[in-house]
């Protein structure tokens, strides 16, 4: 069962409206909107990982430049 991107509550699929509705906060979204909301939240985690990778590369470049 999918979880709400807003509050983390359980989402229930409503066949009549073809929407997912959060049992906790009442958020109502289509499957496409649900996927888009999750995608918006995901980059924050990726950017943190990308920042770590960039810092590692910068440090390695600095470290190797001091060895010459």
C-alpha cells in the first residue's frame, strides 16, 4: 500500500474517482500526481549524495596536488 508524500499516512485507492486518498490528512491525488510528488521529494536525498561525491572529488584533487 502506498504512503502519503505529505504526512506518511496510508493511501487508499478510490476506484470511482481513480484517486489515491490519504486516510490521515485527506490528500487526494491521481497515480501520476503521486509519482510526481515522490519524484520531487527524491532529489533532496540525491543532491546530498551528489554533494558528498563532489566533496570527495575536490578533496582527492587537493590531496593529489599537494603530493607533487
